[in-house]
C-alpha cells in the first residue's frame, strides 16, 4: 500500500513546506529540511519500510540528475559576465575542492575520524549524483555521503547568503560563487530566488566544482593514500 502513496505523499509534504516557507521564510522552514524531518518522523512513528518507500519514489529520484541541466539557463543569460571572470571562478573552485579534500583527510582524522568516514565527507559540497560516485571511488560510505550532501545544501540554502552578508561579502558574484562551491544545487536554487546574477555564478561554480572534484579527489586519494 505504502509503495503506491510514497510519491504523492512526498510531493504533498514538499509543496506544503514551500507554502509555509513562502509565508514565513525562516531557515528552519526550508522545504527540503521540513520534508526530510517529516518523512523521518513518519517512518519512525508508523514503522514504514524504507526499501518500499525508495521503490515508490524511484521516478522522483531518477529526475535528480537531469534536473541539474536546468541550471544551464542562468549560465547562458549571464554568459558575458562569466567569461570576464572565468579565471577567478576557476581559481575559487579549485581552492574549494582542495580545501574540502584537506579538511576531510587531514583535519577530520585529528578529530578521531577514520579513513572511510573522511572519504565519505570529502565530496559533501558536490551535487548528490556526482558526490555519490566520488565517495564510491574513495571507498567511502555512500549513504553517509548523500546525507552530508543534503545537510550541506540545506545549511547553504538556509543561512548561506545571510552569513556572507554578515561577514561583509556584498558582491553578488562573490556570493554566488561561495554558495555554489559550498552548497551545490540546493544553495544555488536559493540564490536564484534572490538574484539572477548571483544564481548564474553559483551555477557555474557548482558545475566546475563537481567536475574538478570528480577528476582530482580520486587522483589525490590514490597518490596520498
């Protein structure tokens, strides 16, 4: 029974969260966060089978990868600005990927993390489908990677722009690059709601970070470990 209502129930919860967030745009009311928490509580209280839920929502999850293609539109509209700043964007994205790798494999072990856990955290700022493939190549725990990717996206979408403004980062292009590097598609979607230029720079940062992470992280891991 649950297999057949999983998809409409998920959509209902998400769009209800969007309505609530539109009415009260508080960080805690982020529709993705509300959907996740609601579904977790529902699974625990009702004792639902997650495998059955996963089968029921397969159509939705299969759209995750092609959905990233939609980000090409703001890139095209702001292409003239992006071309002028491409060297800066590439440098920022490369620094972001190297920082993520260093934090995972050099700082986390100091806090007690083993190599598998560190490998699971390394691609957390990359969009989910690519992050999961990177985690697999690093011999990480894919489910943990997926959870951390969602967590990073929610944090960026909820408080990313506010934190950057509080820190004195006023330039829209810089804000977009920062959010795209740190919070992938979820953060980018939020930036697009606020400013189209920032959203375009966030989109290109998201894509470049994904490509660089997929190329560099397995290579660095093989060389160092």
